[in-house]
C-alpha cells in the first residue's frame, strides 16, 4: 500500500503566508526607521553658540514620525488579524466581507501615508543638508534622516505589495 501524498497548500494559504511575511517585513522596517529617527540629535555650533537640534525640530521629520506610528499601529493590527487567519482559518471580522474591505482600503491608505512620509523626509533632508555642509555632526544628523526615510520607503514598498494581495483577494470573495 502506498501512503497518500500530502496535498499541496492551497493558493489561499500561500497568499496569506506571503501577506504575513510582507507585514512582518513592514513592521521590522518601520521599527528600525522609528528608532533611527527618534534618536537623531546633533549639537551645532553657530557663531559660538551651541544649538541642540532634535528630529522634532524639523516639521517634516515630525510628519515622518506620525506616518511611522500610524503605519506601525496598522501593521501590528494586520499582523494579528493575519496570524489569527493563518492559524485558525477564520476571519477576525466575520461581518460579511468587512475583513477584506478593511485590508483593501487600509493597505491603500497606509501605503500612501508611508510614501508621503518618506518623500517628506527625503525632501527636507535634501533641502537642509547643504545649509549645514562642512559640519561633520550635521552631516551625520542628516544622513540618519536619509536612513530613516529610506527604511520608511522600504516599508511603503512592502505595504504596497501587500496591497496587491488585498486587491486580488477582493474580487474572489465579493
């Protein structure tokens, strides 16, 4: 007698697992971006006066922080929903297709927010860095701004890819 071969995983299970991996990657990039941004400070000497500059002194960095925190909260919520779905096979929001619609629209909104946060970080860093050129500590401060914005951009890319999975799941259920 031959033993029955294991059935291949369903496409839905592969999609949910890939979506979970994308959300975890988004989470990791957001947390690293958050750490780099919030620990970014510099002391500048201008006309013999010391000025301590923190990320929160630059408005676009504050906007980056807001998009990171909102994206972080949404991603954490979606990781919990996706884990529950992968483990149990059931949706958390069992009210019609509310779970799919929440994922679909949530991914779209959050991905756009992350993209604009990254763009704001890149733009202000590019504009401000030349004003303080020549000061090694200021260069390091703005390089950390670039690093944080770059990681936020990667988080956007993973959220956008996850958004594609949400888009494909929607027509199959509605």
